[in-house]
C-alpha cells in the first residue's frame, strides 16, 4: 500500500482528497445551518410560546450540552473504528433531528429535539479534523483547516438568514424542515468515502523499541503538552464570543438599532459570514509565516484575536450607525482567522492515532466553557439589564483568548519535538 510521503504527500490522489474535502466542508456547513437557524427566529418563537430570552438561549445551549457529553466517547469511536462511517451516521442523525424540530408543539419538545441535534453533531468536528489531517501533508494543514472552518461562518450566516426569511414568509417551523434536507443527502454520500487505516497506538522508546501505549501514556500525551492545553482554552474564549454574537447580534440590531427582524437577521449574518474570508486567509497567512517563524500557528491566533477585541470594543462602545456596522464587518473578518492555526496545533503536537480525541477535547472545552454557556449567560445578563450591556463583556473575553494563545506559542516547538513520527496508510 502506497505511503503518503512516497510521492506527493497526499493520502489518496489529490483529486480524490479534494472531493472528500468538499463533502467535509458541506457537512460542516449544514452542521452549523441546522445548529444556528433558530437564532433569528427567537422573536417569533417567544411571541408564539411566551418564553423568556433565557429560554431562547437554552435552545442554542441544548445542542452544545449534548456535544459536550458525547464528543469524547464518539471521538474514540472515530479514532479506533472508522472516520467515514461515523461521520456519515452522525450527519444523518442530526439532519433527521433538525426535521423533527418542525413537528414540535411546545418549548420542552423543541428543547429535546435540539438536544438530539447535538447528539448527532457530537463527533463531527473531531472526525472531520482527523480526516483532513490524514488527507493532506503537514505544510498544507493550517490552510486546509482554515478553508474547512470557513464553513462555520458560512453555515451560521445561512442559518441565521434563512431562519429570519422563512419565519416571516412561511412560519418559523418550516425553516427546520427545509434546512434538514440537503444535509441528509450529503451525509448519505459520505458513507461511501474511502478512509485511512486506523493507526496503532504505539511509540518508540529511547532504546528504539516499539511500545504499545497504555492509558497512562495516552493521558501523558495530552497533559505533557502545554501548547495544546493553552490552545484548548484559547479556542474556548473566542468561541464564547462568536456564539454570543451569532445568538444575540440579530436581537441587538432589532432592539438597539430598531431594525426589522428580517433585515436584522441579514445584517447579523453578514457580519459573521465575513469569517469565511478570515478563516482561510488566516490559514494561508499562518502557513506562510510558519516558513520563517516556526510557532506562527499560535502567534498568529494571539495577534488576530487581540485585533478582534479592539475592533469589537470600538464598534460597541464608541460608534453608531453605518460606521459601527463597518467596524463590525472588520471584526467579522478577524474573529475566526485564529481557527486554522489553532486547529492545526491540536493535530500537530499529538500522536497521529489520537488526533480525533485531541480535537474532541478542544470541542468539549470550547463547548463547555464557551458555546453552551454563552447563550445562557448573555441571555441572563440581557434579562437583568439590556442587550447592549450583555455584549459589552465580549472584548474582555477575547483579550483572555489572545493571552492564552501567546502562552501556548512559547511551548509549541518543544511539544512538536515530542510527537511520534508515524505514517498513515490508505485503507
């Protein structure tokens, strides 16, 4: 069986690798469409069912709670069984759960259906990151991670946009059924994608002997790498902010700027959609900078997150009207440009047989401390004060994230030197 390093550095042919990548991109996009479509429909749901802002936030948090509980066990299945089969099955599950939301009749039923979406989405990010890390050579990893993660703002923006448009024209329940269909089609296609052979969990000791990893060795693989630990928490800080903006920016435009619901959803989705430029651009710049600065995959996230904090603070605290919106658009470009380098680090410094597990830890941390808590915390602050006050805390959270990435950059090279060198084989 041909090794990836024998010729081009690709696991399969370049063309087939790109085909698989397109399917991975589309699945991540539909993942976030299904996840975020509810946010621009909050006003309609609150009016129909008489729920609070905090309960609206719970409809987003429900997805992330399920992800937190199940990501790690599912990622073990991904690493030790099959990436393609696990991803395909999960995508079918979350698509069907999204369609189920259209049939709910009260808040509890909708909350439970949203939990099921999270059950389906639990292992997708770890599985997808492991697939991309295997498909492409290391010098292209940040760039491809950046392009892949551009599907997050694209899917989120489409979800927010479609939710508001369909809610106004057809009623908010129809939105869930409409967005579920295309994801289901792509999920079925992915079941037939080729995979790479499961990597044996072993390492070579000082005496050049191959040693099978035990549980203590697996634990040590993670806790002995400060760069990846700081990266996990840095990602969580930025995710807290992006989830807050995705969830509550439409409401901010409605309540503070007095913009109609449909247009507010469009404006908010445009802000977050611009991360589709920032994510791949960040990956490209990170890989270029890495040629002259080896720890650029964490230095760049530190700088871009710092700039995001500055632009968000200026927009919310100092500006109004069109100038404010332009500043928010710049923030939209910057805020997700960190992800390509940070995501690559979770794969770079960890044993190749534990890559899905590594990204699973990142997902658990970012969802537990960021995505699942942000909608509720922001909703609670909104209930107690106002939406302007709630959003004003976000630049501070970004500053914390920038500092964590900078700390991680100081350990990256040492941690990279500890990684077992193991080649992947096409299955």
